[in-house]
C-alpha cells in the first residue's frame, strides 16, 4: 500500500505540478496559470526554479544556434541569446538588478533605499550596472560561439539555470523579507536549507555532466561555473539583507543576473 508521503502519491504529484506552475507562472511569461499562491506552492516553485531556467536557457541557445545556422556571426547569435531570457522574463530580472544597484549605491538608510528601488525610473548606478552586465554577457557568448557552437549553446543554458538556482538559494529559510508585501515576501524563507543545498548540489553535478560531453576539462569548468555563480549571488544576497533588512523582488532579480554573468565569465576564462 502506498503511503500519502510516497513520491509517487497523488498528493506528491499535485505538489510537483503546483510547484512547476508557480515557477513558470512567476518566473517566465509562458502562458502557465498559477492555481495556488500559498507558501507551499511558493516552496515548490522556488525548488523548481532551475527547471524554468533550463527551458529559458534552451530557448536562448536555440535562437543563437538558429542564427549561426542561417549564416549570422557569433556576435549576433550572442545578442539573441541574451535577449531571449530578458524577453521571457519581461526584463524583470534586469529591472531588479538596476533597482538594487540604485538602492545599494544611494547610501541612504534602508527605508529610503527601498523607496528608491520602488520608483519607476532608473538612476545612474542602475544604468551603469545594466550596461556593464549586458555587455559582459554578450561578450562572453560571442567569444564562446566564435570558438565552438556547442560551448556557446551550453553556456547559454548553464547561465540561465545558474540564475534560477540562485533564486532557490535566495528563498531559503532564514532569509527574511524586507517588505511585508510583494513577490519577495511571498517566497522569502520558503525553501528549507537542506532542500536548497540538495538542489544546488544536483544542479552543479548536472552541469558537470553536461560539460563532460565536451571533455573532462569542460566538465570541471562547467560545474565550477555554477558553483561560482551561486557563491557570487550569495555574497550579493548577504549584502542586500544587511543593507535593506531582507530581500525584495528586486533583490531576487539582482541575484539571478549576478549568477548568470558570473557563470558566463567563468566559462570564458582560460579559453
């Protein structure tokens, strides 16, 4: 007799479906209807965030490869691969990165910095950060596509997955919300620390396995890229918690973009 806690039970399957719906419905523009907005669904959604990253990264790599196949150069393929994640998230992660940069750069107390982050305009810190991050992403992917279409495509996928893995870790227990409302408050602290660690180790191992198709050196580099990405994102997360008193939706976007660009930079080194 199968118990109600069995991984194959209807309840477990329902939780998985709700988690995937939450992940795709909140982290992408794909037409997925979210049926549940409670903490349980948010927990499942944040655990499943790297799966959403796999789909987003697959789309980014697919468009880049299509353009290469049609005769485009590596630079155009790189621009396309950077544009896809931005389009599939309505630019929310990039907007969060810019707002977080403005908040951190303002030098204001937490309450004033959070108010600055909620404003619709983007300040000089935000603009500069956006430009540098996007240039870095395009530069790395152009380099990798120019050297090998397979390594370029792998980098596009890995960076997207690493970005969403950073969201899983940012939603771990013990990380408070800076505001009582918003998406940040809805997902803050919902993922048990052990679960977050298990997801991180699984994604790092999977990245290494994916890189192994290109050789042992690529396996190690790809796994390291994901590990470095979440480490950099966690440093930013800790700074934001210290500075703002917790996380917001903008902070989640910032840690995702930080992880993405860090993964790409690591993949470009030593080429």
